[in-house]
C-alpha cells in the first residue's frame, strides 16, 4: 500500500512507481499541501511531485520509503 502524500518528509528518500516508471526520489522541500520539490537520485534532476503525477496514477502506482 502506498504512503499518503501528506506523510512525506523533507530529507527522506522514496521509491515512486507509476505508469511503468520507477524513480528514486529525495524530498527537498514542501511547496504546498501535497506538492513537494523532489530530486531524482538517478538523474540528479529536480521536479515537483505534481509534475510526476500530472497524468494520473496508474494501476501500478506505489510510493514507499527507501532506507
């Protein structure tokens, strides 16, 4: 079961699976309610969580913390 977006914490790392894509993310800052600035740990690019979920959540959607 995926973690709720309002339970994400700045500085923690997560694995996001959605629409067949797997991304390892680090939460950099909270922008608003459920929107966060995130750093992709594989490409080192910065995104907002809203950008990553803008096309909806697929059947394979999962969000879990990486230790």
